[in-house]
């Protein structure tokens, strides 16, 4: 094994990747150290390029592998993962790590894919999740959360006692993938150093031995100071950078309102770590996530991220998000997000690759190709008039990294005076390049280039790919002991040799190919292209040498054995494929491909595209009304008595008893209240108040008569006396509805939208109640209350999937429910709750990755909301009060791709309405993909 590891290291060194080798399933145990420049694995410097991924936002574990492979294919060598306490713990002392919560499986997948992991178990994670990842039952535990108070300490110790052993056995120090362990999250307000220290001590006691980090924001405290000098300080402080803000509605005019986006060095004894660098945005103003993708688009990604590479000297990056996913069930925090957590990320919610993805790939491949970047110091930059320049130099190799950046909106042409040459350079507006000089390209010496380096590899000869913006000039200078032979295989490239240097001049257009031989060095193939042509290359490193591929829409993996190259790849359309590798024949997805050898030495052939998709029409809808809870004779004898008189919440109830739903164990989704009193006959008004979080509402019935609805409130972070009634509603009692001396029943259905995060570590924020906070009927001295929410924890889907609608409690959302007696849908719904169900069968092509969505009409309805269930999984909420979303992803696996499915829609109408039913649509389809099994439903 030792000899094989040495041979593999030689191969990787020849490929220019020795500094960046990520884990594999057979990796031995390693040691992790660090200094001011970088992390080191077994003494070898590494650069960490991570993408944030939240497994709990993709309820189909086989698709986790799809995302990991796509991140790996983009040049990332790590993922950053929050572990959500709330997702795993539906009640105190209850934990579930099975099925869609099997994080042991996730970490194994990362190892198999060859990705390191930055593990982030909180206990607080934020991530725009309900409660910031805190389980809602924690609201009833004494002691301020995110502090060293005893009650909270006991609770989070129990969480860490369950999650830390899983993380520990997957550390790189034990042959796994976990490289760093992140405690807490953006802990900067109301901070407690004893708490921060205990988190680290608890991790160490639980077997965590990799370096501990945290992500600082907002002038964080002692955990950023010199490690070991005081309680709470972590080994490697990381920094959050979100320079582009979250104003997606102003995407076309926003440019760095929150700063330059340069990650600051926190300490001299630890590397610079961009623990969260903005790679998308939440949609605070309902602009839609495509606007967020524009806000943080390709130009932003070039300008800010490349600038940060050189100006900060960082050797650790985590981009938030790599893939956002879906706030299915009641996962999302109510005030900042709706169902989609697309985030404007490089991989969109339906798992399709965007233009941003290919910019990340260009940068990721570059970072893998240049190990000297792991140790650099600031140096004097060459000057280019009209452009910003900065430089860093590796003190050991002399390799230079030069940032050239255009902060204006118009193109700028200039001349870069560098290493004895005057090199023409043109940058479009808001563009940036990181140029390399003094670098060994395998057996060649690169003096300077105004083209950016994508990758370099040894494939029978040295191969290097350079690129620049379409139509801009490029120059590359290489050193030779004598004049080499230059053969231009395609494109237009001029060459000259003088004083030991070969100069190539060209315009970036298409893909030029230049073969260089002699000159005292082994042969070299230069591939000179544009941004787009560079983005079309895929790279995989195998035991048989590196492989470069063009013409597929994704390269998942490759192997080379006995002269044969085998690819696992996706294609979105039929077309040509070109493969550079140490092989004579080619198979793709197990299918032999007829090829010919090109003048460049590559194999050329053709690949088929995906097969046509046929989706059924949803035209078999059935309809049934529910809400028997609104009727006075409904049997609520098994409901929970709501009789508490006090709460740990700092919000004081407006009436007695305390009706906060969390006090009675009902934390997510719909909650029903039924209040009984004896009428006097003179009552005229029902006065209610509810806190639901943004987008929530409540509906009211008295003795079965519908009185109306009101918007739920959003209480301030601190309980402001001037706003004692955050979700007030007054409802007129019709004359004659309440006979004197007769019993009366007040029924209220509240839509709770999730719990506030706790980013300020204040009880007034986290313990903000949900549900009714005040209820009175004028002239009635007392009302006796009962409450009902979720009936039970779904053993497959978990505690955040269901609320307390009658249909949810009775199984109307499930595929096995017998709805044969339901009539055909009219789509006319009264005020209250109506269910629609439709069974449909799909038969998607096998060996093909097809993403299916459920699409509603463009006119988002006012006055009602729709909760969407596919095979029992609550996959979204739709309506004008919810957000701008009209298309909802149906993940493969949850969607049975070759079988029968059930859609159930719970329509909660504030007034009578006519519902427009949705239809199925294809968001993308590629031949290839990963095998996806049906998720238990």
C-alpha cells in the first residue's frame, strides 16, 4: 500500500494537484496541522475550496450524491455542512438518524466522492431554518439559549452526545472526510466565552481531534483572539463576507454595498479562512431567486471572489450556498424565506447547472492547478493604467499571482508591465483576472500570461488550458533553453522567440491549439480559449492519469485502465465529445463510443442526448371539505387542555390562560384551538391576537359560523410596549348567533410559519410565542380552551413534515388514503379548509436524470394558500401571502419516477375562491445521472 500511495502522489504531482488531493474511500488516517499560511495534511499544504450543502433541504438521500458529484466536478474539494438539531430531535431526548436524516451515510458519500467536510453541528446554525436549527421544544427549557445557563447546557450536551460520535468517526484523522469542526455560528452578540469554551471541550471529549474553527461576524469576541489566551478562542477563526447584500430586487444597480469583500486576517498564527463567502442571497423582498442569481451573478463571482483570493491571502474558502435546496415541511425560518431555498446558487433548486456554476468551475480548477498559492506573501504588483492590480508571491518557488481588476462598468484596455514585458490586457466592465507567472507547468516554465490558467496536466505530454474574455487579446510567455518548434493546430496564434523566452500572441476566440516541442523540454499542448470554451472542459484525476473532457454537460467520474477510458457523464443534448487521456478507446456510462484520434491527440466521438419526456396531465382531481373542528359538536375530548398560567417567554400573554402553542408541544404548522364559554346573548365582538411569524394567518368560527380571518403577527426582537398586539383581529358576532345561557364554541385555526432564529442570543427573539397570544369575547369572563396540533411524529418524514389540520391527522395527505368516495373536484372552495387529491403515474426514462416540478399559473392567488404534499411529503406552500414562488420541485425518489404517485393539496381559504390546479413540468433532463431509489412513503 505504501508503494501505491507513493505512485499515486507522483501522478498527482505531475498533474499539478499534489497540494489538493481530496479524500477517497480508501484513504489512510492523516494528521492535520496549520500555520499562518494554510492547513497542512501530513505536513503537505492544502487549499480548501468548499461549497455549502444542507442535506436536510433535499429529502432524497440518493440525490445527495448527485449534488456532491456536481460540486466535485466544479473543482470544489470540500463541502460545508450544517447539522440541524431540530431536524433530528422532535422532542426532548428523542433523536433520529435514519432515512433522510442518515448523516453517517452523507459523510460516507463525501468520502466516496473525494470531498473533505467542514462539519458544523451548531448547536445553533441559523441557515434561515426554523429556530436557527434549535428544536422548538427548547423554548420550554429554562436557561437562555446560546449561553452557559444550566438548562440550555444540559440540552445541547445531549445533542452533541448524539452527533459528535458520528462526526468523529469520519474525521480525516481516522481515514474519513471531516477536515474541520465548526462550533456555533456567527456568535457575536450577547456572547458567553464559557459557553464557547465548553463547546470545544465537549467536542474534544467526544473524540473531535481535527482543528476547531468558527465563523465570525459582527466584531466577534475572544474566540477570534490568540488561541489559548482566554476562554472561548478557537484554533482557526473564520470570517463571514457578504459584500453584495440581499437586495435582490435591485440586482441591476447593486455593487458591493456591504464592503470590498476581502476576508481579513484575524490572527498571525492561523490561516485566513473565508468561512462563509457570499455566493447567492436570500430573497427578502420577494423578487424571486433568479433576481438573486443576477445579484450574485458571473460578474460578481469574478470580481469579488478573485479579488479576495489575492487581496486576502486566504487559503480556505467556503461559498454559501453551493446548492440551496428546499424548505420542505416546516424547516424554514418564517421571516426571511419561503418554500424555495434556491438562494440564487450555482446549482439551482431543481439541481440544474447555471452560468455561475461554470465560473466557479473555472476558478476551482485554477485553485487546484496552482499549489504555490497555499503559501504567499503580498508583493509589488505590476501596473496597468486604468485597472486595479495587486500581487502575491510564493517565497519558496517565486510564483507570482497578479490580480487585474476593472471596477468600472465599461471595458478598459491597458498594458501590463510585468516580468520585463509590456503585455496588452483588456477587461470588460466589472471583470477580474488572476494571472500567474514564474510557475512550472509540468515540464515547462511559465514566465507570464495575460490569459487565465484553467488547468494543467500531463497526458502523454504537458497540456495546459488558458482562457480570456471573448475578443480580448492574450499573451503567454514560456521559457526555453533554445528555440522550440511551434505548430498551430487550429486558431490564429503568432509566436516569437528571444533571449530564452517564447512569446505567443492571440485573440481569445473559440479554441486555439498550439503544439510546442523541442527547446530542451518535453512536448506541450496549449489550448487557448474563451471563458465559455474553458467552462466546457471537465477534469477527473484517476489512478491511470488525469482526463480532460469536452462535450458533456457534466463529468461525474472517470477511470483509465488497460488503455481504456471509462466516463460517467451526463449529456443534455446529442453532440460531439472530445477526451484527452491515456487511452485508445472510450466508454461513456458503460456504452462503447466509436472514436477517432484528433490532430491534438484526443479521442473524438459523438454522444446521444436524453430521451423525450412525457408527463401525464393532472386531470383526475377529487375534492373534499374538512374542518369539522369548526362545528360545535365536534368531539375534542382527547385534545390537550390549554390551561397554563405562565411561560418562559418574555412576551406576556394578553389574556389568560396561556395559549402559546409551544407550551403544549405543538410546534409546526397548523394548530387548532377550541374555546368554550356560556353565552349571555349580548356578546358583539371576538378579539383575538396571534403571533405566527411572517406569512401566517388565522381563521375564526363561532358556533360553526365563519367570522373571518386575520394576518398573524411578527413580534419585534424585543417586546416593544408600543406594539402589544402584533396580530390583532376583531370579529363581529352576528345577531342571534349566541342564545343567552347556551354553551358556545369558538374555533380558531392558526397557521404557524416556524420559529424565529436566535442570532442575537436573546430570549425575547427565540422564545417568541406562536399561536394565540390573546383571546376574548366581550362580556365573557372566562373561556376554557383546548388545543390540537400535529397528532404524531411521522416515522419516515420526521417531526417537521406535518401540522395539525384534520386531513393531516386523518392521513388525507398520504398516498395510501382511500379517497374513492370523494367526488370529482369543482375547484370552488368555501372559506376554511378544502383538500384536493389526484393520483398519477409517471414512467421516466431510466438511466436519465429528470427533474420534475409542479407549476401553478402565473397569477398568484390572493385570499387562499395551498399546502402541497407529494406521497405524503409536504413539499411547499403556495399563495400571494407566502411569496412569489409558482414552481415547486418534486425531488426524484420522493417522486416515484416509474410508478404511481399521489398529490394532495390542502387549500386554506380566507374567503370563497376558485382554485386553479397545477400541472407537472420538466425543469431539466440529462442522459446519465445517479441511480435514485424511491424514498419510503
